[in-house]
């Protein structure tokens, strides 16, 4: 008798959860696809999102951030779909998102999560956006820069919180922002350190104050070997937050 072969399931595997991907024993790496930035200008204007996503996955990235804002960052919503075609790693849509329709667009394009900048949204709207995202199965990364914004995020039900070292008005990076704010994030939340990370020691410093993950964009996108650039940042120890 021949061996019975189970029928092939043509449905693709679903992308991994953004939140679950960042709950490892070491500092998770969120590798960003970024063509331009207001602070640096052109970084890699011709970047191929599918190829870059494959390289990030090969290097051991835990998740991928895709900038879709067109005017200052040179991105498009189609970049999410392109990256999704190349990997099942969770994808974060990073943009200036203020409406439920933009969250729905992110999900439809293949994103697992979306960024909400707390200072850009009135407090009542934060909770509404969080509830809508939950209703459609989309994780939300709430980005904060100070204690007041952190309190607003927590009041809105945030469970994934990013602390941005960059002042979005002046574009200046202050590493003490993460050092001050990130340890205040409750242990049940995922804490992400953002902006200014270019070396393993900087990632280690974030890990020492309790970062569950770091988001790195410019240095990875500019690298001639993005897989190796990501690999060099993986496996960094992290401390628990009290």
C-alpha cells in the first residue's frame, strides 16, 4: 500500500503577530525600509521593498517597519504589499495615521500593525483608533516622547509603546529620552526604543533599561549588506523593567 499524502492546503500561512514577535528573550530587532528622511535626505531612493524584506528576514529581523508616507519619506502603501509578498514576518505600517480608514488600508495591504503618534491625536480619538484597530485584528504601536504622552497612551489601552529619541519638531536625537521614559512603561506592555540606533552597544544600552525591541531604519536601509547589518544587532540581552 502506498503512503497516504494529506491534501495540499493552498492557503498561505498568516503573517506572524507583531506583538508576539517582540516578546523574545533578547532585544527584538524591527528593521525599517526607508527611502528618505527629513533629517538625512535621500537614504536609498531606489530600494526594492521585496528584496530588502528578504534580506532583513535572512539577517534575523523579528519584524519589519515600512514607511509609507510619500512626501517626506518617499514611501507608498504599495510598499507594504511588496514587502508582504517576500516575507511572513510581521509588518508595521509607519506613517502619519489619524483615521480608521488608514488603519483598514494598512491591514488590507498586508500590515500586522500600524503606528500612531500620540502627540498628533487628540486624547478621545486615541481610544477610538485603538478600539477600531483591535476590532479588525491590527496591532497598534503608540509612539511617545514624554511622560504626559505615555500616560495618554496607557489611558487609551496601549500595550505596545515606542519611545522616540527624535524630537519631531527639531529632528534632534536625544538618547536620554529612551533612558528616562522607557523604564516607566509597565511590564505587561511591549517597550520599543526608536531612533538613533546604529551600533550594537547602543542596542545593548536600550536593553539595559528594559527595551523589548529596537526600531532601526536609516543604517539598515543604507547598508550594502542589510542582512549582515541586521545580524550584527541581534541576540542582545535585555533587562526586565521593574
